[in-house]
C-alpha cells in the first residue's frame, strides 16, 4: 500500500483517511467492477467506459447479505450512474452509494481516482 | 391562513399513514405544510397485504410502498425506528421514545393495529409468535428451521395466509379455529366446508370448533395445545392470527374519546373528539366499527387529506365496502356486499360443485332484479363482473344462475368493460373509477400497465381488479388506434424484436455501437444482458471477450450459477443424460476435492454447489481434462435435451431416443435465446422424458418423430402443441432450426416459448405456416443462422481456461489472493450448506 502518497483533504471527513493504490486501471475491463481488499474492507470498484472514471462502494450487498456488489452490471437510470446488485437486482447510485429502489438503504461510497494509471481508493 | 408553514405530524408509517403522506404531496400540500412522520419499524411502509410472499418470491425491498427518494424529494421528515410515546394535546406536542419532541398544528394517528393473542394459559411460551411485521416473519422463519409442526390459531383471512407461509417453510401445518367454520366473517357454512376440503387437500389440517384451554411446554420447549373437548395437538410452534385490536394506547393516554371495546372514535371527516387530531386506518372506530382492510383505510386517508387541505369538494367517510377477493393457499375466495342475505326479503341462489371444488352463492333483491352480494369459493373469476353488477345496480339477467355457470349453453355473455358506466368503481382499494382510468389513459397518453397503475393507483391494493384494468387499457388503446409500446427500457425506444432486426441488418457487433446508433445513455441491467444475448445468438462471439463482458449478468460473466451467498454452482454438460462411469467418478472426485455440495438436477445432470470464483477455473481445468464441457446452465441458452433410454434397452421403445437426444443437444448447445430452452426426446408414447412439457420436445412414433413445441414446466406449466407428425430426422432438425431462430428473433426479453406462443397472432396455424410451409420465405435464412451458430460453437470454459486475460477475472480480490472471508458453512446430511443468519451469529459467538 502506498503509505506516503500525499493526501489532499477533499472534505473534512476524509482528512484522516489515506489513499491506497489498488491496481492498474487497465485491469478493470470497461464498464465492469472488481473487488479490492482495502485494510480489512471489501470495496467494489467500477470503471465507466474506457476511461479513468472510477467509483467505489462497499462490496457488501445488503439485500443478499453477500459480498458481491463488484459483480453487478454498470449502467444509468435517467442519467444517474448506477450498479445493479447481481443477486436480487436492486440499483445503487455509483457516486453516493444510495439505493435507488429503497431510500432506507445505502452503501458506503469511497472516494476513488486514477493517478499515473493506478486506481486509488481513500479509506 | 398564517404565514408560517403548519406542522402535520403523522404517527405511524404503515400502509395507511404512508398513503396519507402521498395524498398530501399529490394534492400540493408541501408549500403550506411541513410533513413529519414517525415510523416505529426499521423500514418504511411496505405492503402488509402481500406479507406472506416474503416467504416465497419477494424481498423486503420488493414489498416496499415507498418510491425511492420520495421522502427526501418532498421534504418529508421521517423519524425511523422511533415511536411516539406521548401526546400533549394542550401544548400540541408529541414526544417519541428517542426523546424527539415535535409540535403539531394537526395530528394524524395512523397507528394501525396489533395482533390479538387470546388469553390462553401459556400463550407467551417460547415458540409462540404473531404475524404482522417483517420482523415477525423473520422470527417465524428462524424458529421454523428447528420445528416440524406448526399451528396457526385463527382460521380467518390472515390465519390462512399464515398457514400458507408455514406450509411453504416445510412444516406440517394445522389451523385451529374457534368458530365452526373457516373465515366465519366472509363465508357461510357451505362455503366454509368447501374451503376446508380444498385446504386439507393441500395438506393443511383444519380443526374447527376448537377452544384452546392451555398451551403446554415441556423442558422449556413447546409441546402441545389442549382443547376444551379434552383432545390435544402436539406442535413445535404456534402463530396467533386470531384477529386484530386497534393500537389506541396513545389516544387513551391523551384522553380522546374511545369506543367501549377500544378504537379511536372518528366522525365522517376522520376527526377524533379533538378536531386538531385525526385517526385513520385500523386504529379508528367509525360508528362502532373497526375496518380491518386496506381499502377503507385508504378511503379514510383520502377523506382526511381533503379535510386537512380544506378541499371544497371534500368527500366524507361513510363506512366502507368490505368486499374482498383473495387467493388463500392457492384457493380463490371472494365475498362481497350482503354476503349473508341480511337485507329483508333478499333471496339466495347457490351452486356447489363438489367435483370441481367450487361453491358460488348470489344474494339477490326480493324482485330478483338486483345483485346484493355473494360468496365465491374455489373459483372467483366472476368476482370483478359481479362486483360491478352490484355496485352499479345493473339489471340482472333473467336467470341469475347463468352468471355462476357461464359455460352453460345460452348463458349471458361475459360483461364487457365498455358496458360499464364511467362512475363504476374499478379499484375499490384505492377508490378509482372507470372514468378516472380512461381519463388517465387519454390525457396522459398512457400505454402500459405499470405506468397506469402508478398514475391512477388502480390495481395497487389487493390486485383483484388488475384484469379489469388491463381490459380497460386495451379497449381504450384500441379505440384510440394506439399501438401498444414495447420499449426494451429507457435506453432503447425499440422492442427486443425491433432491436434484433436493427442489429442484424446493420451488422452491429457490439453494445456500444448499437447504443450509439439506436439508443442513449449508458445502458442498464435490462438492456445489457438482452443485447448481450442478441449479439451471442447472431455472431457467436465469446461472451467474456472485452467488449461483451460488461453486458453479462453475473452468471454469464463467471460462466456459473450464482447462489445466495455469492458462490457459484457448476453444471457440466451431460448430453442426453448419458454418462460413463469414468466421468461420474471424476465428478465425484472434483466435488470431494473442492468440498462441493452435490445434487442431481431435474434435467439429468449433476450440479456442484459452493464453488468460489477463484475455484471455478481450477474446477473446470479438471473437468475439461476429463472431457467435460460447459453445460450453459448459467445462460439464457439451451440447457439439456433429456431422454429416456429408448429402443436400445427398453422393451417398449420404438426409436433410439438417447442417440437423437445427444445429437440434438450437441447441435444446439451454447445457443443463446431470450430465455432458457429445454428439450427432451422420448422413445415411445409412454413419454418418460416428458417432452410435452419442453420448449421443444420429440416423441418417437412407429414411422418417425413427432415434434412438439412451446411447452413449459416451471411456474406456469403449459402443454406443448404438436407442430409436425411422423417426420424423418432430417426434416425434424430443419424444423427445429427454423423454430428456434424464429423464436430468438421475435420473442420479447425473458419470454419463454410458451408465453411467446400464447401471444403469437394466428397461433398454431400461423406457426405451422412459417415453419413448415415457409409462408414468410425466411426458412433458408433461419436455417443459415442456425448453421452459423453450429459451425462457430466453442466450449466457453475451454476457451476461458486457455486465456490468461480471461482467467485474471476469476479472483475474489483484484489486489490479494485471499478468498471471500465471509463465507460460512454447516454440515447437513453429510454435505455442506450455507449457514443461516442465525447459525452465523451462533458460530461467531463461539469463535
């Protein structure tokens, strides 16, 4: 893990967190997800198109209670980028983690970026 | 009106409380009112009427009644998992269990009801439950795992729902009813005994006229129930469903006027004795009556919202129609109007059919001209029509019995929706008239049921009126000359059939290309797999190739079937169900080595469960080396061609069904289609392979083969139709080629051949013309497309394990070699299975 990377404070609550390098962005096929181990958390990372646009949410699917979110299909609803849970197909906002089908459910969303071709997650 | 916004506090977020908030928003209240609500349960309002489906096909999320983001979008403050414990009417304040204090200008009590538990000695023993919330159901489900026998106390509507739930959990189920018959409020003795017979046929034991005197536990476990007639019944668990009581403790605490036997007294505006406070739903008492159905609750919400907003045309509540239609344990039961013929001079006509297991009764006016009420058991298909006849006071036919026995010659033709007046109430749950539905269809150009239901709310309560609403929609669309829209999803304004055509004509080879030319946005979980399937059936490119991988549902993406815990099951192809001992041994060895739960499927194959993503390639390396190939059990694709042993061994067989089945399976293996495809070949008319329940089935005759198509097992079994008789093998293959590609090109997404066939205009004759007589002149093209598929077939697993780039995806973590640490198993009958939530909790504490 890249401990020494400078952490630009994005918002107060990310201040104490640090960026973890995960993998080259090319390891994520366009419009798919991968699951990463970040400390002890399972984090689902999605890549939109053949770009450096990446998003990260918790890999835990609250509906099936299984760690499978990274295997969902990426898409959009009315322009809102989302991922559909692979087991029972509920949709989650990729940027915020909010469940679009149940306002009471939300996945943790993690800041994600690509630096020098490496995907990084702040956690 | 004061300048500041007023506070409306709604106590309770059940079906009726939520409905009130929806109505307030709909009626434009949010610019003058702050809407605030308390929800005691851990989740927002859900469909309690369909609660038993939580054990069958619906999750908590499916049951929700709240549009995603509804509360946030409309600025409604909701206090979750918190309940109001005190009302201070003098200071107009409510206080919650969590210590929240909210001032109100108006207060609505929508606190609902609680299940009544009869005062029987031992009624609080471990193993006793009630049936009201999702949490209750979770508790029942967890306890049922260690139980064999379950008893429901109460044979009313909810009790029977509950019995169904216990039965679905695999328990030996009993219903104990105090009254002499089931559903004593809705149906009479004759109907009750018919219902009892039907339900007992389904394996649920019904005990009527039983007064429970004691519930006895032994060694801390529930043991039995004892009855006043000195009999007893052994059981492991008991669910009380003996009626409801209003949740009126708050009203009592703050001194509102109450009924003698509970319930918050309301007037026709739904106001309580304090005009600032309203009560609606099952906690409210109107003219000495509690209304324990959702429809009257919704009516009260309507009335209260009108009144709160001072709508000039405010409706008033004047009691409610308690008509209901239900499917209890698969048995239709309906009761409407004056079901017990209490109107002076009214007459009853009844038809009981012990053979069909149906009982139908009509109550008609003294002059026999008007329908006043009725009871239907076993077949409630006439309910919608009868209810309309009654509510609109339409004249009855001369012989009203003809309404009950429509098959009789000379019977009155079934009532068409066009003959109903505009004022006819179609949906009684949400009080929606024919006029309102027609206006919505015409003014908002609605063309599909989901939108129509959403806009008008018709059909969203008990669902009993859905067929009528559908008829209305179709009739209105036909009148308007509108073609029914069939768009795949918001990203493509085309039906699947149209898109398939565009894809082939334009030689489009990827989703991005199709989206750029004919769609918009990024796609979604509906269009992506559908297009993935079209691309595969047209060009037969490997589904894991880079441009296609993101289109696949997880099953296709990992070439295995995902299970509830996120692991997969593996099913290698066993063509025709024929397998050598050597291969069987390999399957056993692989299962042993990777500790996989092993089960024989219904389609003559072996299924290996519990494989982790990282194990899938290792398992398949072994299987491919032993000569197995992918069984495509994960895809919407050809599954198996089941066969009997045929003339080779069987003394009755007339043709070699096994060889044909293997040949057919190898020809169509890997073929992707709108839905899964199943087939079978039987060696004689004894039909041991069950070919007439398959998408295409073949039965041997003395002279050749008979080809059946469009049959289906599964959720809605359908008998296949005979397409061709006594044909030789070459013709048979030709017809199947044409049939399959024709289906693949024209069916809707996720549409099985049976449903596709049912919608095919012209039916079997048309299908014969296209497939056999080539009336469209496309037979050659259809055959060529199939031949292309056959020629380009590859075993998806073999290609995958030979390709390092594809193999890279079969890891649980992209940045670590570990397996999923959350998986947890227990042993059952000598094999592993996923631990239940309760077992996980126990295992975690032990560790």
